[in-house]
C-alpha cells in the first residue's frame, strides 16, 4: 500500500492553499472554454476544484490523483460530468488521444526529474493531436534561474525531498523549462502573483 503523502495536507488544502489558486484556475477554465475543449484530464487534481470550475462550464473532466485523502474531499461535491480516479500520473490507464486537453497545476515542481518525464510522456499520449496541455507552476528569473523568496520559503518548509525536487525544477528553467520536458512548442499565456506563477500553454502537435 502506497503512503498517502497528502493525507495530512488534505484536511486544510481547501482552506489555506486553494483560495490563492482560484484566479489561475478560473483562467484555465476560461482558456478551455475559448479553445472549445469538451473533455479534460486534470492530472494530479488534488481536491478537485479545477474540475468543478470546468464542470460549471459544461466541460467533462476526469481528475486523477494518488492521494485517497485529496480524492475523498474531491468526491464530496462531485458534479455529474466529473469523475475522480485514483491513479499514478506516470502510468495512466487511458487510451491514446482520449482527451482534448490536460491540465497539470502545481504538481510538476514537487516531482523528481525522472517522474516529471514519465508524467509528461503519459500526458502527451492521452491528449489528442491538436489538443492542448496547460501547466500552471512557478516561474523563475530567466537570468538567475531563481524564483521569488516567498516561493522558496514555502517550498523549503515542505520538506527536504520536496525542496530538492523544486530546486531541480527551477534549475531546469521553472515553468518555461516545462516546454522542453514535453518536447512541445508553448508559451506562457499569463503570469500571476507578481510574476511568481504562470500558465503555460503547450500545443500537442
Ligand atoms: C500541490 S498538489 C496540487 C493539486 C492541484 N493540482 C491544485 O492545483 O490544487 C499536488 C497533487 O499531486 C498529487 N500527486 C502527487 N504525485 C502523484 C502521482 N504520481 N500521480 C497522481 N497524483 C499525484 C498529490 O496527491 C496532490 O494532490
């Protein structure tokens, strides 16, 4: 049985973390709407708020997460056009080209490079050609590769292994470096929190 790394955090995630992410999640829902997306995979969906926002826009959403604690919260108010599944994002049990889009928000920075690579490969596989991948995560200063001090502090407090993965994520360019990870063309559509966070749009060509 895998350890639930998010069991403790699942109790306060919606109160403490989620309100800060509302703006970026609303923006993601808007982009999906504008791009005519009908079915989305929310990879590492956490407590499911992004799926709820998509469901309100009449977009089907499959939320994938490993944490039973996070999924229990997600399932509490589950809309009819939304499903939550316990699954490893590095090994997705979906057919190729199933989704119009995939979303990965604030999950890649806390994974090792090899796990990030697996998640990227699987995400690309399940999104159809011409579809999109939206990634929300931390931006770094292009010259120094360093994120802002508040981000560093929060990530430092999350523990040694977490911080090691985060540091590697930043050294590889932060959010901008994710385009290389996927091997796809992309652009940062919008920045948030004084350029600390951004939303990257990748075209699955
Ligand atoms: C920081 S939370 C982000 C949650 C959500 N995407 C958000 O923006 O609020 C990271 C989530 O990734 C999940 N996770 C971590 N590793 C995973 C994996 N290999 N497969 C699926 N989910 C995973 C955790 O359980 C957690 O819910």
